[in-house]
């Protein structure tokens, strides 16, 4: 019952925002209230130039505008979070394998998101940034369950940085260390894991619309060092031009429900990504689905 209620609420919120946006979005140049966007490549290098509202998108590779624009399609604005649950049976309509040169192992992504990702990685390479890999893309319910359970076990075997960040040193000291305990109990372990990993059935990775990036330098360990990379600096300025947004920003943890993840980017299509980027929103805020 609760599950049904939550899903109906998510759907209604999404519909309301889409109807509202339908009335105020105009595709085409020079027609909006958002600030003009200025981060553009040198004019002499530009091969493709497109427009949306006040945004001029200039690309140094021959990007295909068709794969980047989704016209605020509901498919690409699908919300998956702690309240908007996908459930065990949700599967994206069309998954394709990502080109091996961009990934750390074989993985799949929704077809349109995969095309946009490829365009973005080509442009990034053309800008001289070649140390970029996708380390996670589509994850099935079962894979998320394995990951989640693995994290929970790890938290019960010691005190991770994430545990100290989430529970605080004083709590861990008083509840555990003074008693000589070597790891968190099941309840605390789950609370900590939920701050950085989605429970099965609630992960955005199950939508097939998001990716986690990593650099070769990080040697397989995905953490906030990613924020120091050229890849992050480039994505921060350019991802929206390819329809991607930083999904779990710093300072928006209470809205998204997750700690900051500089590496996690979500495909929403170029129009929504531009709106979200210009107004500094989370997807929840954009969709008006934030629970009060
Ligand atoms: N790390 C993100 C929140 C996930 O597990 O989907
Ligand atoms: Zn992720």
C-alpha cells in the first residue's frame, strides 16, 4: 500500500512539473530567463553549434544533436530515489553494451544515453582529456542487491571513513570503541550504507541512465579524489551540453538522500540538463518531487 502510494505521488509530481514545463519551454535560440552560458571552446575549433533558450552549444567534434535532445521526455526524466522506488522488476527498454575503450569491464547503458555518452567522451578526448573510464553503468536489481549486502558486511567488520562521516567519532567511540567492539551492528551498518549506496530497487543505476566515471590514476578506487581530476573539471563545465547532470552534488545531500558523488552523472537529455545546470538544481528539485 505504502509502495503504491509513494509511486503514485512520484508520478503525480512528475506529471505536474512536465505540464508546467510544457507551458514555458521554447526550443530555439534566445528565448528564456536563464543566464547565458559562456563556457565555449575557441571559435576556430568549433565544428557544430546548436542553440536552446539562451544557451549556445559549441562543440569541437561533429556531435549529433539528435541524440542529445530528448524534448523533456518522461523516459529520460525517470526519477529513482529512496521515495521513488523502481522495484525488483524494472528494466530499461533498450540496453546496449558500451564501447570497450571507455569502460573498465563490459557494461550496458540505455541506448540513447549510451549514444550521448559516446559523443561526450569523444568531445572530452578532443579537449585533450583521455584518462577517463566508465566504471559502472546499468546495474540490475540483483547486482545492486549483491553490492548493498557486500557493503553492509564490510561496515560490520570495521569502522569505515563513511561510518565516521555519517555517525561521527563520538558516537562510534561511545557505542563501539569503549566496549572493544570491532565493527558496527546491523542497524548502524545499514544506516551508514544507505548514505552512499541505494537499497536494491531504488538505485538510479537500475534505470540504465547514469554512469560512474573513474580515472586510470585512481587505480580502481572510486572516491572524492575524482574531484581533483581534469575529467571532473571538464564534466562540471560541459556535461549538460551532452544531456548529463551531476546527480549527487555537494550541499544537496538532504535533497538527494546521498552523500556527495562527484563521479556519478545522469542522462536527462540536453534541455533538462541545461535547465538543471543553469538553475543549480537537483533532479528532485527540478521535478518538484522533494518531500517536505
Ligand atoms: N551510489 C548510488 C547512490 C547508488 O548506489 O545508486
Ligand atoms: Zn553511481
